[in-house]
C-alpha cells in the first residue's frame, strides 16, 4: 500500500507530516509486502506523541532535557513528554506488605541464575559460507554419530577432532551461565538433561557444535530481602503503565483524531527511553 493512498494523520487540527510518519515506520516491523502495517502503527505512535506534546504546550511546560546516558540527553520532545507525565501521574511506592505478598505468590520465580557445566566438540566454519558450512556439517554429523555410538569416548573424540582450544581438556568449557555463550548454543543447552548430548550438531557463528551437559545447577531461590527492591520497582513500573494508559485514553476521548486507530494507542513502559 503506497503511503500516498493512506489518509493524513490529523490530531486536533494539527497535521503530522508524512515524512515524520515514514521515519517512525522504520521502527515498526511489518509482514513482507505489507508496508501499510508499519505505517498504521507509526501513525498510532505519533498520534499519541502529538497529543501529549499538545497537552504539554497547553500547560506551558518548557523542556528540561535529562541525561539518559554518558553524554546523551533527551530531545526536547522527550523531555516535555516526561515532564508532563511526571506532572499528571501520581504514584505511590508499593507498601512492604504488597511487595512481600507479591513475592509470596511464588518465591521460586526469583532465583540465582542457572549454571551449566558443558563440554563440546566444535567443527569450525564460516556460517555465512554455504559450501564451507555444508562441508563442516557433514563432518560434524560424522563426529556426532561416533559420539552416539561411543558416548564414553566423547572426551577422546573432542581431544582428537575438535577445532576449539578446549580440546586440550577433552572439550570441557567449564561452567557457563545465561548470556555467556551464543543464543543458539544456550538454547541447545537449556533443552538438555544432565549427561545428555545434543542429538544433532548445533550451528552458531563459530561453526557446528556437539554439546554435552555434564552438570547443572538450576539456581537457588533468593530470600525476600535480596529481591525486595527488584519486585518493588517492577510493581511501580506496572502501575505507571496502567496510569499512563488511562491518561492517554482520557486525552483520546476528548481529542479529534483522523488517520489513526485510537483503540491501538499504548504507552510504553516507564524508563524505556521513550516515555510513550
């Protein structure tokens, strides 16, 4: 759908430039061949932003950009929206009782990260080179078959045939935790039980891996005091989103908007870097 065929976005008589919608659309993924999907989501986002900026102007707010990172500051628009929401949204810090009640609902949700003791055999290749990848895959499957036939020989096979420096220790990588390996490698490890070896080699940017989970520590439940602040912050953020959504809906009800779908307007979470 060509952008020129889509209706203009007008918020309380203010027309939002099509160039602004096109730029915002880059932040919204769309199914292949359906650019109108991203355009409509962008129009909805900019309708909310425009409404909030209009309200900030009506209240006479002046932008006071805050620092959001090392030598990085909010834009004037981001500052105005944040200041507006800080003005209109009144939030109370969750009580100690409320936080404890949330923790007691299921303390097992709050655990130390798991640790996996892992060994692997690597057949290195450039994952973007189809010919090299296919050749390495054939070799990896041959090694995987050897491991399957003789699981006790895993370390011996790793020492002789792995392309990783861990071959010096029979393929042992030691303990790894979440985020310490590639996404594909971690996903495969998470599916294994202690002592298991991946049925098929796993491809990462480093090549093909045959992975064995030697031991696992699922992590321990954290005491209330260790997670009290984290739970309180999460509850406060959830409350902020609810109140921000309600406030936006109030603005929408009293506004005249065309070219957007008011039912799809959703504020973003506090602290996301973009208040709405």
